[in-house]
């Protein structure tokens, strides 16, 4: 099942290259696979330092780095309607048919979805994280999410746990939420040609940001206990963060300098080389919507030990992962069980299974189905938008309606001041395909609707 | 002698040959002045001054409110009505250089000459600001980190910029086929 209609998609997120992370990789890989399926994809993000303006990435992926500076945690300053002019300009000049926002914490994404809805575009939102309900930050963020998702066309979550969390936080109807898990680039994460020997020592690899959410405090208790129980175990810890100091203190206090190696921050390009030096991958996160890190580890042929939190139990089959409760005693038990399972693990077989289980092209095809469903949603006028927002709360509903009305008025003012006909549409640039695909095929120059100029600009 | 001309909105592009030498290529972008802007801004300024005078004379406020409103009016006029540009021209003299001219309504002309051997490449660039996105034509200069804008004050449509770009490419001896890195094969 799939729709052969080609879409023109605008991916919006504060989190994109040159930042490296789960959301960034998801947007990049999904965009590349959608380009290969014949769709047009444009990414909109904020400027990173001097990286401002239009850039092109592999495969002709066009990225707009809008010069709005981030103000907190790589998110742009929330202005509610301040982004409307630039978002409108990009939507018209790229002839966008659908807007896809990513991540709850991305204010740019919320702005784009809000402004696009008011202009009549269909929007899709992907939530990548789990969030709480009790603390002040979560309460406010959930209210913002409720605002954004009140009239979104469709939503995507990366696991069933994440779907439950998003539906509860935002009040969105469960029928509108699709579950499409993340994937892993198995070509990049391959096992070592000669896997490390298991006879002399067992190497346990940890690669994560050393912060509270990622369970760095658990590691501080698990590592000395396991080193005491298993004399042939060695740890390799990659990553940096505020909890690094605690781990180094633990290492000094227990004299584990020769058994615990701290690598510091590991660039993404070198993650594979660190993973293939180990036998077991340890993930101690306290909360995870999905956890791409364990996919990368499994793709490299490592047996995974992880805390049973969030969406982690949905990610790998039982023979590839050992789950534990997020407390030191159960984690030590799980690691000991994993050590006994090691002789049965063949890294290459595990890698081949991962290639079949997780695939970005599959994610793109499933996302295509969501896009087709979103485009079939009926068009809504301003009054229908307002009625949905009014139900968000006694005071919040009225505030949201006020913001929507201001957006609507600003949109019409812009239509008078700079009509859509004055904004020139950008011709599509088509990039060279690989040499293998070129051989034996005839050359074709694509022309735009206006035949005055071709595709060669530079 | 006008060889070619296109108009869109307030911008008109003409390609003419003023000089007897056929090698010299001249491209103009002419901007039609918008009287509505002037009427709106000056009306606003007059209303502001009138309000200040009313408050001063009949409302009993201090005369300083009139001075502040006059200062604000001057600031408003400077901000909303920048120096009016009548047209911008590009005179291409192959094997010699490119002259960029800005003609103002007052008759003043500012010229800038770029020698042909200093031009690395003319490029069409998309510029992104916090509120909009538009095309510009720029010259990459050898040994300089900053590009030179061909049209410094006007933002003509890209359909007009492409003609000037092609002429600049021909003059700087860059073949279009060599630039065409964007073809695909079917």
C-alpha cells in the first residue's frame, strides 16, 4: 500500500546538522529516503553560528538555516507570530504541499506548524521523546503541545509507549497517531571483520551523554560492583556531560583506572570503532522513547543490556537484549546473565537480522502513507480552528484563540503587502545520480514550467 | 538601441547597446517609483505633528512634545523612505571589466568598476533574512572573502537576474555546460 503521488515536504526542526543526535539523524535519513522515493524535501532549521542561509546536502537536500539565534537548549526564541513571514515565504517559493515538524522541544517546529495551519497547509508532527506530567517545565510544555496538536492533521510517534505518552499529554485523538519506529544505517554500523576475543576479557561499552536522564548515576554504582564480581570485565565509557566527574571519582575511589577507560566525547563518525571494540553494550537510561543507540550497538553485533524504561522493550527481540529494572542490583544481575549468553552470539548474524528488521527506506514508505492520509484530511476554516483551540482550557483556550486570530490577521496583512504572486517560485535543482545508474541511460535536462532558463545555476 | 526588455511589477529589465562597439553589453534594472509610499509616510508624519500641536496648544502640554514629534517624523521619513534609486546598470566590457552603476532620482550616479581578471565567478545566491528570502546576483572576487553585489539596492526578480548572469558568465569565459552539475539521466 502506498501513494504514488509525489509530495513537496517541508521538514522543520530546531535540531539538525551540524548538531548530531537522534532527532537530527532521523530528519536527515528520512529526508534522504524520501528524496530517493521521488519526493521533494526541504529542511528548515535555525542558523548555527556562521552557518546561515541556504545549503545543499547529499542528494540535493535543501536546508534553510534561518538567522534566528537559539536562546535555550538549541531552540529558537518563541515569538508565536514572528516567524510567519519567513515561513510563508519558504512555503510559497518551494511550492510546499505538506509541513512535517519534529520534536516537542523545538519552538521553530511549533511556530511552523501553527503558522502553516492558519495558511491552510496540512501538517504532520513527530514526537521523539517521552515527557513527564508533574514538574513545572513539563506542565508548560504539555500545554504548548496541546496547542500545537489541537488541529494537526496527523501525528507520528517512535514507539507505542511514546504514542501513549503523547496522547495523554496533548489530548490528541489516538486514531490520528501513527507509530513508526526509528531505524539505523546498517551500512555504517557493521561488526568488526575479526570480532574481539572473549577468552581473556569481556569489554562492556557505554556510549551516551553523561547526564541524569541517561542514568549516569546508576553506572556509578553498577561498575564497581560488577568489577568486584567479575574479574575479567572491563568498561569503555564514551561521552561527556555533567556526570562525568562522578564517574571519574568512582574510578579513582575504587582504583579501577586499568579496568574503566573514559574516552570523553566521541564524534558520531567514530562511534562504530568504539562499539566494535566491545562485546556488550550497556544502556542505563532512566527514560527513552525509543533509543537508537541500542540499534547501533546491535547492528555492530553487540549484545545489549538496558534498563526496562519507556519504549526500550519494543526495540529489540529478546535474544538480542537483556532488560533490567533501573536499579543497580538488577542491572548487575542482567549483565551477568548477558555474559553467560555471549558464547551464543554471532555478531554477523545479529547484524544481518538488524538489516532486515530496521531500514530507513521502510520508515520513509510508512511515512509516505501518513502523508497521504494527512492530505486527505478535510480543509478547515478559521472558525473550525478556533473551536478546537477553545476546548484546550478555560484560560489557555482563549489565549490560544487570540494567538490564532493575530496570526490570521498578520497573514492577511502579508498577503496585501507582499502578495503570493510576487514571491518567485524556486526551480528544482536535480543532482547527478551515481555513475552506475548513469551508465546506459539517456540524458535528460529537466526544465521548469517557465522554459526561459534551465537547471544550471552555478 | 534596446535589444530586449521584460517587465514584472515595479521592475523593468532592458538589455541595450548604447555604444557603437558591439562587444559592450549594458543591462539595466529600472524601478518604478511608488508614490503611494510617499503619500502614506508624509500623511503619517503630518498627522503626528498635528496631534502634537493640538496637545500643545489646546491640551496645555509642553512645547517639547512638538520638538519630539518633529524628531520622530524625521526618523520615520529616513527609515521608511530610503534614498530613492531610479535604476541600476551593469556595463560589461569583455576582456576589460564590469562597471556597476547606481542611478538616483536626484541625478547622482555612483559607479564601481571590477576588472575582468579579478572576477572568479558570477553566482546567483539565495539570501535568507529573519523575515524573507530573495535572490541576488553576486561576483566572487579573487583574493577577497566578501562577494560584490551586482545590484546593491534593488531586488529584481530572478528571471531578470538570469539574463545578466548569463551575460556575465559569457564575459568571464565560463561555459554553461561546464557549470551544469545539476543534470540527471533517465
